[in-house]
C-alpha cells in the first residue's frame, strides 16, 4: 500500500522539511522548487538568521542535527553558499563540494559512526528534495537497507 511504501521510504532516510511534518506526497516524490526563488530555512540557518545549535561550523558550512531524524544519528551538512540543487553546481564549486564531504566524514567520526553510515543528497523533485538549499544527510547507528527507496 502507499502508506507502507511511504513508511518504508521514511525509514530509509528521505529528505524531510525542517519546520513542518512530512506529507506522504513529499516522501514519495519530493516537492517542486519555489517559483519565486525565496530564501529557504536552511539558507537562513547557515547565515545565522534563525537560531540553531551548530554541531560544527566554519566559513564554508554549518552542521546541524536533523529535527526529524530517520536514524539514531542524523545530521545535515549545509553550505553557507546558497546553492539550490547539486544539479546547479559549477566547476568552481568543486572545492566546496569536497569540503562538505570531508566535514561529513569528520563529524561522523566525532559521532562514533565507526561501523558505517550513509551519505545522501536528495536532488530535485524526483530525488525527494524538499528544501531547495543543497545539503548532505548523514545517517548512522542503525543498519540501513538497500535499495534506499
């Protein structure tokens, strides 16, 4: 059934909105990007306009715990640079993308994810992206199934 499929997808670490519950349609197919290109909650968090507890921060990115965790450890790596989607990255973003992955690995080590973890980027509506500010999910401390969705 559709609800079982949605529940299974939620258990495998799909993208969830920060400030609102996930509707089944969002967990199934993601959402369209905002038509007015409005700023996202992640952009506001990365710039410090919305209070958040940073797990890590530097001049290029911030790391926060997901407010709707899909695993015992579930954090997000957010670039400070406003990039809507991975598909919109340019060659000039290569150093930033490498930095984001390296920070994901560093924070995973501090969270003692020695037995493994999953790194996810949901990109676009069909990739179940629900917040249009590029971000990396890191999920761990439970066995994660494959395929994820």
